[in-house]
């Protein structure tokens, strides 16, 4: 019999990362789900509850949580709700690792709560480190908590660093698929619809991160995420557009040796490695054939068409609240774009506007960050962008 070695709190279990995590749990008897959470998709959450029999689940929407309590009364599983409920699900006493796969800044509070309880973090929710990297990494150190990256690029960097802890890095080479509009001019994408922006060439992801890939905001968020995860200077991180998404990122050491992790564009490997580390478990369906791939290409990102990537570098260099302003502006702008209220190019215009006009604090507290998130989104919704 396989012994249970990892007890997992899974936040965002109904999303793209969440459902893939559950596929991995299905295939590895050593993983056990202790808690699950969704925002509103209670149909899928109920199916997950019946299959994985967690101890506690959270539905952020209170009304839907009540419906779920009624529908699953036969299971005897605690159903909590709201932001506090999400923290409860993250801190479920039997869980030893929390996989944070909620989208947006909503991941911040539960991640901090889990770190305070000494739980390791498998981090998909990059927004946590973007908005509060200084506080979160300091707290994790204090509490002896490990943060394992789930984001494929950061997992690749993490894997490329194994066995080299004492060696100096010259730079990190962070790869990007280039998103739905690679090779297009500003004029060509000015009227792009959400439908076309939602077509990533290689990755099948949630809506927000797919739009972020098309604007290169996702790569900007990942640059800031990498800075905190690997304690590197933002200007020692170089973004390379790599259309095939086979080289998931690279580390260049001071002797110019470059170590990379390669694999199929499939999130299940980085998710599984974040949970199985330092071991590697079997995995099927993700074999790669280099003869078939044939060519790997690398190009500079087009910052004229996709200026949000340079705004992310600016935000990361400035620090304080600026990365939060960058992130929150993007969250609201993507929401408006998906609702058809603004154009594709407005997303980066709005980010630039917020970074220019919302005031920064250089050493913010978590409360400052959460206030800044609300203020930034309000600034956008109140303006002509409605
Ligand atoms: P999805 O949109 O597919 O899923 C998001 C999950 O979070 C769902 O379970 C959703 O619930 C829940 N959720 C949505 N809004 C809230 C909220 N306000 N509070 C609490 N929970 C909420 O996202 P992804 O799985 O694509 O991405 C999740 C995170 O992982 C993001 O931070 C993303 O950047 C990161 N990531 C994703 C990758 C991918 O391949 N998808 C790759 C690398 C990183 P419901 O279903 O009920 O709405
Ligand atoms: Mg990524």
C-alpha cells in the first residue's frame, strides 16, 4: 500500500491549475487532499468533494456556499465561505503543503495565513509574490517555510539550480511563448477581440493568465516573481521569446554555463515536482520527441507592441507598492477587456496611467498593499474606462 506522504490544501481547485493538480493526486496515492476551494463553480466542487473527500472546503461566494452545504449534507464535510473561509481552508490543521492556484491578489491573505501556520507553499498564484514579495519571502524564512514554484518557468529555474546552491548566477533567462499576438504590430492588434486574445499557441490556461500572456504582462509578473523566489536583481533577468515552449527557462552561471529544463508544454510536471520535491515521480503523456520538434528559436520581446513588459521592469525596480499597482491595474483592465469595455491596447495604457498617478509607499505593510489593490481598481473603474 502507498503511504500518504503529502497532505495538500488546494486553493482554486476548480481552475486550470487546480484540476490538473487533482489529476496528479488521482495518479499518486501518496498525495491526499485535505481541503479544496472555489470561487463560485459549486457544481465541479461538489464532484471533487465526492471524489477526494476533503475535510473542509471553501466557496468564496456565501450564497453558493449555502447551496453547497445543502447539496453535500450527506458527506459531513465542513463548508466555509468568504475570504476568512479561504484562510481556514489554507490552514486546515492536517495539511502540510498548500497549493495556491487561485487567481489574482485573492491568493495573498490565505498564503500568508498558511505560512504563519508553518505550512510549505506550492505557489502557482504569482500575484502573491508580485504584490508582497518582500513580506512573504521574509515571513517564509522566519517560519522555516519552503516556497516551491509551480509556474513552469520558475520550476525550470528551480530545477536548473539543483546541486548548485553555492554557485553564483550571472543571469536568469526567462522564456515566453509570446502569446496570441506574437509578430503583430500595434495597429494590427488595436481592435483584437477577447476571443482571439484567449488563443495561446501552446498553453491551455485560465482566462486571466491567457490574456496576460498576450499582453506580456504575464512575463512581467514572472520577472518580479523570479526576483523574489531566487533573490536576484531584476536586471539580471532576461526575457527571451521562445515560440515552441520547450525550454521552460535557463540559468546562466558566472562561467557562462547555461543549465536549462526542457519538456513538453504541460503544467502537470511543474505541479507534480512542486509536490514531490526532491523526488521525481513517474509521469505519462508528457514525453517529448526532439526529432519532431526539430527547431528551437529565441527572440527579443517586442516592447513597442507589448510595452507592459517594460512597465513590469520599472515596477520591480521601483519596488514598494508599484508592483501591486502594476498587478491590480492589470487585474481590473483584463476584467474590462474580457467584458468588451476596453480595447486590447488599453490594458497596457491603463497600467501605465495607474503607475504614473497612484502614489507609492516604499515599505508597505500587508494592509497598505490590500488598500492599494482596492484603490487602484477603484481608480480604473471610476474613470472613463467603464
Ligand atoms: P483559473 O481562472 O483557471 O482558476 C482560478 C481558480 O481560482 C478557480 O478555482 C476559481 O474558482 C478561483 N477563484 C477565482 N476568483 C477567485 C477569488 N476572487 N477568490 C478565490 N478564488 C477565486 O486560473 P488558473 O488555474 O489558470 O491560474 C491560477 C493561478 O495560477 C494564477 O495566479 C495564474 O497566474 C497561475 N498560473 C497558471 C498557469 C496555468 O497554466 N493555468 C501557469 C502558471 C501559473 P471558480 O472556478 O469557482 O471561479
Ligand atoms: Mg509561467
